[in-house]
C-alpha cells in the first residue's frame, strides 16, 4: 500500500531539550536562539497541512553511542535518556498525536494506516546519529513519497548531517536546509558543510522564505 505523494514535508531533526536548551546534557551552542524560528515553522506546517517527520534520540546506558569516556565523534556522554525531561521535544516543535516508530521494524501496512491522517506527524526514535538506523525510516519515506523535503534542527554537523546526506544519497534532489533553523556544535565545520551541500545542489533557504512561499502559493479550489 502506497500513499498519494506528498508534495512537501518538513523534517525536524532532534529538537529535544538536551540539545536545544543551555541546561541540556548535550547542549548545542546557540540552539535556544532557534526557538522562535522553529515555532514559526511549526505553525506554518499546521496552518498549511504539511506533514512533519521528526527524529528523536531515545537512549539507554547500553547504547553503543553512550559512554562516560566519549570521543565526541561517535560516542557521547549520556543524553536524551528514555523517560527523562531532556529527551522531550521542546514546546515549540512538540507534535500533536504522532505515529511513534521505535527501533522495532513495523509492517508497512500498519505504518501506512498511521500515515493516513490529513496531516500526518511521525516521530522516528533512534539510538544512533543516523535516522536511517531506524528500520522504519525508509518505509515512511516510501509511503509519503515527498517531492520536496525541508530540513531543520540540530546538530548540523552530526545528526542533521546524517539526515541531509542520507536523503541526498537516496535521490531526494528537491532538498532544502533551513540555515536559520539549525546550529552546529563546531561552527567552522557547520559552515563547511553548508557550503559543500550548496555546491552539491542542496538548497539553502531561510525560514521566512519557506513560510512566505507557503502563504503566497496558489490556493487549489475543491
């Protein structure tokens, strides 16, 4: 069963308290400055019926990524631990009644049923940097079949990088990164990545540009 193609989806990367807030366990510098922009994008998605696919870390102490002696590249201190306030999405991007997909592979038919809402919301839980480590991510993309994907969230040089490069490698060419809707842990690396993606063909956009485009899009009469 395949859903009708979605012309546009928003992809929200890990906008969780432990990353977004200064008191968070793995705070991304300056991430709290994104909150008004993220709220604007969230309101636009609701107003215009745009599906949102969100990823979220859900860790336990047994996860390979979690250690008290991190290398800060593939391993990190405890963060976004399941059941803690730090793992929750910030209010500005909190989903309504999302289809929550954990690390257990679900049948495509059941996922399709969960995506049948007029404006579906999906929460992809993960225990690694790459959202495609969740065995349901590919199915969600196949069923939504978006023609255009707008990506924002944190951290630009870690999980958002994996998302953008994963989407690009899977053939999503109408791909946009909201440059004022993301922050990097390493600012220099973040700038380098944005430039390299621009050279590749990924579109760099501002949130206002996205929202204005939605507001000015021709209305389709029923």
